[in-house]
């Protein structure tokens, strides 16, 4: 561990770099001074294909100076830019600094494009064709990797078009979730429920809440044990958006349908995380993106699926 907290590797890399450059210079010097043994006709004596003979002429001086210039350039570069261990270089350049400068320039360049959206209400932004075109591109670049290009999600990834929101679907909540991210946790509940049969009974009761096919006898036995789950999901199973607990009555199954999928959740729990985007997007970009996402499930005629 001490190797990672000392300056050993910095010194090692610096030494290897400089020794390599000096070695190249010495090799060029000595190879220029050395003379191969020649015969009377200024050839090395090597013959290929019967009549091709290698001459013993030195490299042209301009060619040798190109190597020298390359070495000098490398030394100047290492003085100006990072390359010798932890030495930052006289110019103070870093790849992260250049990236941030380019991001800042891009943000400044597009600021006039977003200016008029900064004071608009999210509902008004969602009705603005230009804003939605921008929102779509922001979504494709930052959200579609998980939620899909059609925003319908996948197993374990919420569908953003159906008005079923675990943590609330107002523009303000969506904007906050995009900016700060979201962590959702269901703890394993098998120990709290008791036996394996109790867990299966509760799974059947959960199926019954949404009118899904179920074993009515086992569901009736599981209703009493469901009180353990009701602390988050409520006695009626409709969930609680304030804490992000799922509505178990709407027949929307984020992590899979059926007894096996429900038992997996009961026994093992689940942790889902949406990353924060505040460091990648400006506040007004997040505002436009939130309005776009809100608009996906609030179009005329849209409703709960």
C-alpha cells in the first residue's frame, strides 16, 4: 500500500522517461560515429538476390538532424506539459481542465438557445415544439441508455410513458430526480415474514391485490402477514410515493410478474439507483428535459396503462 502513497512511482516514471530519451540520443551519436567494415568498393559485403549489394554510406545529415529535433521537442514538451511523474508542467495543462473548458464554452454557446425556457412553467415548455425537440435530444443522449429510445423502460427500469410513478410524477419531482438522482431500496423481508410458506402466501395475496391469477386460499392466509409489508406499501397495497414504495394494485410489475418474481423481491430485496445529472447538465437543460419526460405521460389521452 505504501507504493501508492509515496512518490516512488512518480520518480520511477520520470527516470524511465528521461533515461529513454538520453539513450536515444546516445544511440544516434554512437551509430553516427561507428563505421561498418567495408570492402574496396564501399560496400558492406552483404549481397542479396545474387547482385544487390549494400553500400556503406552514412545517413544524410538532414535525416540525422530530424532525430535530434525530435529529441529536443520531447524535452520541451515534458517541460511544458505533464509527462514526468507528478510534475504538472509549466503550462499547467490537464486533460480534465481542457474538457471542462470545452464544456463551459459549449454551455456558453447554447445559453441563448435555452434562455427563454428558464422562466417558463414546465407545462408550457412541454407544449413548446422547439423545447420538446431539444428535450428529445437530451433524453436520447442521457436517458435512453436505460429507459430506451421510446422511454418505455425494461425489466427493472421504469416506463416513463404510463403515468405510474414510484416517487411522484410532477414536473418538480422529475426535475429533482434528474438533477440529484434517486436511490430506491426494498429490504429483504423473508425473515420478518417467518416461514417459506408465509412468504408464498404473501406473494399470492400481492397477486390478488391487482386482480392477477392467484390461489385464493393461500392469498387469504397471506393477508394477515401482509401487515409486515403494509408499513411501506399501505394496508391497501397502493404504495406511498413519499417513500417510493410501489403500488401493488395496478398490475404494473417493474421487476417481473408472478409468484417467483415476487418471492425473489421478498427474499432478496432490491436496490435501484438512478444517477444524478446535475454535473452533466445545466439547470435549464434539466428543466427542459424534465418537461419532456413529464410530457411523455401527460399527452392528450394519456393515462395509466
